[in-house]
């Protein structure tokens, strides 16, 4: 009971600290943007996007970022959470459990107090803060569960300071460039409507082609898999979430195959864009590595112009007698394993710790000739 009270009090403190940091940031961003639009004779822009919408957007951005930094490194609650949660945690199903906790009620009271005492905040801001808090806490719980075996960072304070440094750099960019960029972007759309529509049409066609290709490859694989199982007498379970990793991501396995006296528990992953490599990490984590290069720059020692990694989870639970496989459909141009800061190229059929990863076509061949383990 004492531990629970300590957690509630500490969470109230973290919530108040998050509000104390994020509210000045959001109001400052809103005021500077609105003032810049007025001084730049783009007042008509405010008729479309009002200052209230700016304030809501910046409040969402700043509170979510600050709150997530504090929550992710709350070791005191993390230890208690992992001791009391042995079942798998999923983001959306965890939200009801977050909402019924006493600590969430205490944090909600803090939000209500801020909105009542401040002349600029009202019911809609209270609802936004409450929703962000619930979703963010649920996402952090999922992160704690997935990384429960991962050792903690050497210094929590140093990690928090580094994350705040990145956040304030992003805010610096917003404060100085957003008020300048937005009016000119709006002017470009108004004055050069044809070019704006052309750019949007090209982007639409690009993403349409990417998704159509991914769906086509996934459906072709499923069709061939069912045909193979029917011809060879293999037992194929129901295929859940056929478009996993294309539209959304599934935390569990997608299907099982009983073949040659063995059980293969399989999960879909996908690289929608062919040129984007997949990087596998320990503890069921991975990254998609989006790299923008300048032709010839690497040959003279130059670095890529842009290098962004997006996080995903590929881990899932299986029985002891089941072999865990990752079916990559569509398959990227390259796959890597990153271990101790070094990346090693892998191909279809490679072992990724307790998993084996296959391209769709290679998996069908290996399944047919009973060489999945080789």
C-alpha cells in the first residue's frame, strides 16, 4: 500500500512537471506563430487555422514529448509494473487498465486544476491532455513489457538530459522556421495551384503504387501457401491480419503450419518500399532505415543527406515445440542484424536469435522440401 501511495505521489509530481514545461512551450509557439502571420500580412491565413487550433496542436506536441520522456524513465513505477504484470501488454487493450488506476485519477485532477486556473485553457484542452496521458502511459507500458529483459541505461539523468536536448532543438527549429515557412507554403498553394496539385498527385501515385505492390505480393504469397498446403497435405491455420505491417502491425503470430511433423509459428513483417533496409535488434525490436543519399557522395567520404530509423516490434510468444519464423513479404533490398554497434548483412533463411527470417518465395520452397531448419 505504501509503495502504491509513493507511485501516485511521484506520478502527480511528474505530471505537474510535464505541464510546467509543456504549457509555456505551447503558448510561446502559438503566440509567435500567430504574431508572425499578422505582421507578415497573412492575416487571412488565421481564418482557416485559428489561434485555438495552433494552441491545441502545439500543446499536443509539447505535452506528449515531455510527458513521454518523464514516464519512460520512471524506474520506480517500472519495477512495480513489471512485478505485477506477467501477461502480454498491448497498447489499446492496456488503456482501460490505465484509466481505472488511482494515479490516473490524480493526474486528471491536475489537468482539471490547470484548465480551471488558466484563462487560456478550457474543456477541450482538458480532454486533450487526458487523452494524451492515457495513450502515452499505455504505450510506455507496452515498451516496458517488450524491453523487460533489456538492461537499463547507465545513467537515467544523462539519458533524460540528452532527450530533452533533442526536444528543445526541435522546438528551436519550430520557433524560428515555422512562422516563416507556413505563410510562404500557403502562398505557394494559392498562387501556384497547378504545381501544388502536381506535387500532391505525384506523392499520391507514389504511395498508391507502394501499397498496391505490397498488397499484391502478400495476397500472392497467401494464395501459393494455401495451394502448397493443400497439395502436400500440410495443415494451415487461419491467417490472421493478412495485411500486417502493410496497414498497421500485429503483435502476435499470423498463422501456423503443421508440416513434416513440425509446427511453424509464423509472423508477417514487410518492407513496403523496396529500397528501405530492415535492421533486426535484440528483444524483438527492429528498425526500418530510411536513407536519402546524394549520388557519388559516399565515394568521396560524404555521409548520407538524411538517415531516419523508425522503430517496430517483431517479437511474439510461441510454444516450446513450435519454431518461430518471420515471413518478410514484401522483401526489402537488404536485411541486417545489429549487435554491439556492428551491422551484419543477412539473407533469407538466416537466424535472427530465436527466430528465422524468410522471404515469401524462399519460405515456400524450404517448406515444400523440408529444409526450413537448414
